[in-house]
């Protein structure tokens, strides 16, 4: 179900996306006798538009079925292969015959060594810290020296980190570290390897997880929103070179990967100054930690849906612009949410269980004398 949702994002929900916008214009018109007498079809604007868009989406869908039959002669670079999505994708592409350059933060670590043991000689481990220009230049040199005849077919910018904390609990250094890895790491990778992708008219893929408002994840959300904007700009610019750019946007897969940093309430508390300890209180910090932990606990426990979408993106000659890996219900919600006015969007969001839970924590009753100072 979740894998299918990834395929529906470009097409099946396309007819629903314009509905909120069309309602603004068609609803008052449908009650206007004078307009209806001039244009009898005015009452049917929404269904007619939806049907036409649905037909158009199906026609476009039929044009997106071309795939690279196998990986023979094609190379793929993946960052962040120590664990998680990058690790599993590297193994799958190796099995399909691709030459895989697996960028690992720790080449001697358990994750990298596991890849070496379980893969063929076509998989090559690169020491790659995406925050270091020196690592990227060395990795580029190794890729150039070992490229197969068909060149570098795809780059998957998967490396990323995550953490949780409210904005007031964070420091500038927290934001800088998150942005340096999640955003600038992808930008550095792009600048280094895009010339090689040009030559093969291949693909560039970025991995994102950030929806509209991510409670307790301000720094992470900022870095991923920036990455999304970067990917959109890159897609438009690279189209002139015949290079495709896709966004992989999973939902809650924290349990299936190693991206979530297990920060405890005590870790947060010890970083706060006396004033913030007085404002928030230890009880609220504990509740926030429990909420974050419980949210992660209900997420997906395996990476299969994301890997399936990544494989489609890499092996397809016409990949989709975006792969959104969420439930069908969430898919509909995320399709219409960006088109809502801010006031209405905030009102809808305030009804969500996520927001209600946070509000309960924010106004949780606690002993004002029990400040743990």
C-alpha cells in the first residue's frame, strides 16, 4: 500500500490538487444565474477539470514506463551507505549488476564491512564525509578512475542526520551541523559529481523527509526544506542537459534506519540554562521526549517501500519527480495541504493528534516549585 502511494503521487491525486483552488472561483459562479445562463458548463467546472486532468495523467503515466533493463555498464554513486536506506540500496543495485560507489563515513565500520562481505566486486567503498570537500574530491577521483563504459548513471544523495529539540532548546551550532550535513552535503555532492552525470545524461536523486510542520524538529525541518528547494531548482536547470532530478520523500521510517539520534530528556535538560529550565520545567521536557519516542515507535519497521521507490527512480529512464512514501490517507492530506490558505492550514493542523498531544504537554500542570534547579 505504501509503495503504491509513491507511484500515485504524480498522477492519481493530480485531479484533486486543483480542487481547493477551483472552489475559490467556481463555487460563487455556480450560484450566479447570469453567469450560468451565459456559460451552462459553469456548474460542472470542477468535475470536468478533474476528468480531463485524470485522462492527461494516465496518458503521461504511459510514457514513464521505460527502464534500464540491467545495470551492466552503468555506475551509481550513493552517499550515506553505512546504514539505513543507502546501505540497502547499495546491495540491491549491486545485485542488479550496477557498479556501485558506496560512500561511507566510516569505511572500516561494521556497515561498510558488511557491504563488502555481502556484495560483488562491482561494489566499491568510498571514504566520504559530505561535509569535507577533501573527501568529495578524493571520491570523485576514484569514481573517474573506475567508471564503466556507460559512465555515471545516477547519484543518490542519501547522507543525512536527524535530531529532536524545540527551537528554544537548540543552539546555533545545532542548526549549523544539521544544515551542513543535510543541505550543504547534498550541494557539495552535486557540484562535485554533476559534470560526470551530464556526460551520461543520467539522474540525480535526493532523499528528503520533512513535511509541513515537524514538531520538536526545527533544525531538521529547516535543513530538509532547504534541500527540497535546492532539488526543485536543480531539476529545472538540469532538464536542459537531459538529466533527471527526483525527490525521495519517506514518511516515518525512523525505526527502520539509524538516522534518529537517541537524545534523552536528560540530555536536553542539561543543555538548558537556568531561565529556560524555569520556563519549561523538567516535566514538560520528559513529556516531549515521550511524545517523540512514541511517534517514532509507530513508524515503519523496514525499509522495503523506500528501497522499492529508490530502485524505480534509479532504474527508470523517466523517473517521477517525487516519490512520497506515506499511507493513502496521508497522501490525500499532503496533496491538498500546500494549497490551503495559511489560516485554514493552521486550523486543520491544530486538529491533528500530533498538535493536540503537544498542546497537552505545553499546558501540562506541574508544580511551579518543582523546577529541578
